[in-house]
C-alpha cells in the first residue's frame, strides 16, 4: 500500500462515522474502519483497519485536527518506536475487545 500523507478525508458512510476513505499518493482511494483514536504525547493517532486487507494489520496515522473535523488530515508516522508505543497503548486500552495474537 502506498504511504498516506495529509490526505483528503471523505466519509465512507454518513450514518457511521467509524469509516473513512483516504486517498493515497497515487490517487487511489482506500477505505478504513476507525478502530480507535489514541492521545499520546500531546498528539492524536488513529488506529485504522483497511477494508481490503485480509491480514488484519492496522495502520496508525497521526491526526492533524482542522477547524472542521470532516477535513482533518491523516499523516503517516515514520518513527517506528513511536508507532510501537501508540500500538501498545491501543492494545492496553482495548484489551478484551480485539484478538492481538
């Protein structure tokens, strides 16, 4: 999957705000389920599950809030240690909700 950087966000399903579609650098739309948002080190991260991905790997993107939440930017995180810390916080927060094996 191509890297997602500061993408346009559109609602996938207006009735369910847990779904979004982001556009990658190649112009391809990718739909995600928003599993959770994590506040960590005064930043906000979205833990996303791609619809088309069958291996159940999540994508973690930083959320850059806009004045209108419909236009928040989602930015890739290059710091592997930070991604691991955010994922550990997600796992602890959602213990019992998801199977992390």
